[in-house]
């Protein structure tokens, strides 16, 4: 550590001075240089010369596309409640580095921060501007008092510490070690306490944004825009949208190894298609260890699940509080008719998921806990639709789930618009627009019910003008055995 090295340097210089007094100019120069280095390290918030310092999230978390939003100098009775509402609207979580005496003054607000799923960490008791020049005793008193205050008010003991303005001295790390705290700085900040231009602050925070970044904003001491609004309230909504895009990068980035088209399609589809987000939010695949994706395309469902998966934590730290826990499948298997898309999926994900080229009307399904069919069945004729559902029923384990997204043929202009867009995409990508075999919602419900499924439906067109629905169907295997396909009373 830097402080031990400095002590050793001083001791060595003293010993050499006793042995070689005429060396004093050189020894004094070494000591002055040592002090300058320590001072520079203390003035550089992201420096690790004075001890461990989190300037980014751990690699395992960064690989999932996670970005940490950290908010300093609160809680503020006017700004912080609005910040909490913005975070809720975006299903986002943040870490608040709070000042102990403000936590004491606004105890109800501090407890509200924690109750909404955020964490409060240590930002000293009084936020002294002279914190970095305090001695070991003064540093310990400031930090220990804040620890006690925050724990007494919220019931949670902070695990991280951030120094006021990020400035620190060589005495800080030994104090943090004794108190069981870790120093956290940031990857980038927007200087939103002094810069009233929300656009500039946003640009500083998002330039080069990537998974693993720790971003710094302020709800206390916040600068005001020309209109008088706190800068954080202007920046935060846009920032959270950018962070969401960074999470999508974790799922789409592997497709660079396939080709540019695969990457662009993955990013666009994951960003704009509500099905992927809703499957995670509603926990529709939680508990499903073996997942089969029929008509998998280039493996976007697998990409989304692999990016979200956490083997060691059912609810990752950045997971929205109103979402179900993260799915943790053991195996993901995809089948698609188009060999080029299958090859893209294999290039992107390698051994992490299994992809095979095949016709889902003939391919072996094996056994699965969940089967997902998104926007594929309407390309099969009615008899083939029945055959796929029959074999899906047989492949599902008791308690399994079948997720099917379909368009409601009874929805009028919304259905017609969706069909037109779908046919246009097919014509553009594959130079052909195959015939479609569509059903109304009532007909889809009937065919699933007659096939031995109990089902419910949820709208799946959020943010689009289409008439898409997701059926969540579970086999009633304990109540009946599946008869041969030709005897099933399906409706067309």
C-alpha cells in the first residue's frame, strides 16, 4: 500500500541521512517527491495508488451489460422524491451515497429510498470540504458516525464509501478496512453540481457508455437549468434510456462475430420488440431449466436469457424491483428452418446454447420445461399448426409452459397493419412473402384448449400499433392423456 511504502521511504531516508549526512539534498528531494505523489493520488478520485478503488463494476456483472447509477449528496426533500419516481417509471435501481446528518434529518425519505429497492451507502456524516486533510482520527469519526446513522435509520449497514468530491488522503484506506467498507468512485461523471446545461451533462455521462460503468449524479447540491429545474431531473430519464440500450448491447454484442446484419437485427429487435422484456418482467420462464425455442431465428431469445441469467443471485443488483426473479435455465435449444440464421446463432453463442437447422413440423422436440414459439405458427398451414401443438404438449413436462405469440385475426385494421409489415419484412429479407394462416383470439384459445392446455393471454403490442397477444399455456396432463393427432377435436 502507498502509505506503507511512504513510511518505508521516510525510514530509509532517515537511516541514510544518519549514515551519509551529505546526501541530505537528495534524500529531501525523495521525500518531497513522495509527498507530491501521495497528494496527486488523493486529488485524483479514480486513482488506485492509495488502495482498492471501484471505478467500474466487476467483470462478471459488466458482461451482463449492467450499469450502476449512483446519486450523491442527498437525501434532498424536494429533489430526491422526484428522482425516486423517475427511477420507478423506468424500472431502474440506483445507489444513493448519502450524507449522514441529512439521513438523520430526513429519516422518512431515507427509509423510502430503501423501501423502493435502492441502497444507501456512506458519504460521510457532514460532507466536510476539509475531509481529505483530516487526520486518521477525524476520518474515522466522520465515516463511523455516518455508518451508525444510516444503519439506525434504515436498518441496513452500508458496504461502500465515497469521499466528498472523491478527494482522499493516505489515511483513508486503513480506516475503511477496519470498518469493513470498500471505496467506490466512478467511471464518469457529468459535473451536474456546477454545470447547468443538461445536454452537456448527459453527453459526458453517455460518451462511450458500456456495461460495467459507474455513473455519478447528484440529488443534493444539484445545479439548476435555465428554466430552474434540477439538472438531474432533466438528465436522468434520458440516461436511463441510454442504460437500457447498454443492457441490450450485452445481448446483441456477440452477434458481431457473425456479421453486421446479425448485430443490427439483434439490437433492433431486442430494443423494439416488447415480448423479450415482458417475458423477463413477468417471470414467465422462471423455474424452467430446459427451454426449447421453436422458430428461433438467429437465437434472440437465447441471447436475451443468457444476458439476463445470474447463476448466483436470483435477483441481480440492477434487477428492477417489480420484476420477477431472473430466469436461470440449464439448457437452451433452438430450432429454425433457415440455415443462415442458425449459423449466425452458433457463431454468436457457441456452446452456451444449442441451435439446429430443421423444420419444426418434423424435428424431434425431446423434453422441455418451457417451449417458446414467437411469430412462427401463422406460417404453417392449419394442419401443421395442430401437429406442432400436439408434439409440444407431448414434449412438455408436467408443470411446464408453452408461450405462443400470435396476431389476432379479428382485430381489424391493427391486424391488417401487422400482417402488412410482417410480409414486407419477409419479402425484404428472404425475397418471398409466404402465405399465412391466421386465427382470431377465440380460435387460438379453442385450439389450445382442445389440445389439452389451460391458457391465458396477455397483450403483447406495447409501443406498437399491432394486434399481437402472448398465450401462456400449461398442459393439463394430470387430467387427460393426449390422443393421437388425427383424433384431436381442433377447431380451424
